[in-house]
């Protein structure tokens, strides 16, 4: 799960506010019980369908949304895309029973910060929410590489390949090196060692390349590097 050795800031010193979205009442109850046991996390609302997400977000202002993919009316993919298109949107972690589902890739491209399997151990769920609230993707390097290998678009799409390469060309040489390392699933700490940078410098480079590439998180950077054929 999350990389070790990197601190994650909390949102202003208050509990991290979480919205749980799942059509299964038992899943919602289980997640609420797990999250409510942590002093730094607060479940502020639950929703049973993606159609309820906009109102719940507007009313309760969560920092993180745990979003089920498969729901009967508005699924988690459509809800994630709509939510992340807004300015100041909360972070989204998609929930799934599959670890290599093309739907997960679509959610990540839409701006979700990662995904959790529904059988993820409680301690890892807590840590994932904390990391995502702190602005980091919660995919480990191993999971990132496996996800891209299983569900990324087939090789040979020259249009997307050229576009991705052009986007990466807008980066400085050092930023490209950091982007390629992110594409290989490296953590900030690992990039620091590999490229002989301080951890603070790595974080600054990641922040700048996200701005230049107009991306939400490092998972999307990894997908862009893959699209460019550089992994």
C-alpha cells in the first residue's frame, strides 16, 4: 500500500472529513465503523448512489470521497468525472472488487487519486485516506505498475502517443526525469535517492510538472508516461 517514510499533512489540523458512497448498506456500515475508530478521521455523510454525490459534497464538504464503482442509477465513474471537473473538488478513492479493471483506469484518468479493493485491511484503508487527504496518490509502486500493465490502452495508438510525448516535451530536463521515475512507480523517497535530490526538491518538481501538464495527481503522470511509450 502506501510508501513508507513520507509524512502526510492533515487538512488544517482538523479531522479528515470522509464521504462514503456505496449502494450496499453493509459496506457503508463497515467502512463507517473502520473510519470512525480513528481520531483523525470523521465520516460526515453516506450516499447510496452517485446521483446523491453532488448534494452530499455541497452540504458536508468532505476532504475525501470513498466511491464505489458499480451503483444502479449513476455509477461511481460518472460521479467521479462530474465531481473532479469542479474547482476545489474533494479527493476521490474508488472502491472495487477487481484489481485490474478497465473501469478503475477510467476513474484514475478522471482524477481519482487511487483505488481500494473492498477486502483491503482496515489499517491500509485508514492510511490510504490519510495519504490522499495529504495530496498523495495511495497506489504503491507495485500496484501502479500492475494496473498500467493490465488495463492501459493497447500499444500502437500513435495519436495518443504523440500527444503524450508533446506534453512531456514541455517539461524541463529535470522535470522529465522526475516524471519518468513517477511513471516507473517510484515514490518521492526513491526518486530522491535515484536522482540525488532532496525530498523537498523532488516534491517541488512533482508539483511543478503537475501544473505544467494540467494533471491532478502522480497516477495520471504515470499514465501519461505510459501513453508516451516511455515505460
